[in-house]
């Protein structure tokens, strides 16, 4: 299996910390030399190891931000979607 290459290009926020010292973080991460994307996952204290997470494009992150803020978003078909429709 090929080695996974990553670089945390921007630390944005620590969202929480586990009892073993790992932190759940929101960062911008470049995976395998691709442009950085928003990334939410747990990291070991030295950032050498990571847990499973989710990576979001700028558009996906903006849609998530808008949902969290209670704003309307457009679905891929261009229709307005309300927060109630998503939950």
C-alpha cells in the first residue's frame, strides 16, 4: 500500500480533546500534494497519527457553515433547502 502523504496547511480550531490526549480538530489539509481541503478528524498530540475523519471541499464546507447558521442552502438541483428538510 502506498504511503499517505499529508500536510496540515492551516490549523483552524480544536473542537475537543479525548481522555488520551488526542484532539478533534478543524484544519485545512493537503492530501497527497493536492490542494488543501477542510478536514475534521482526531489527531495524536504530535500529529503523527490520525483517526477517521471527513474532508470537505470549499463548497461543502460553506454549505455546512450555512446549515449550522440556520441559513437556506440550495441543493444540487438548484432548489432551496431549509434546515428542517435536512434534519
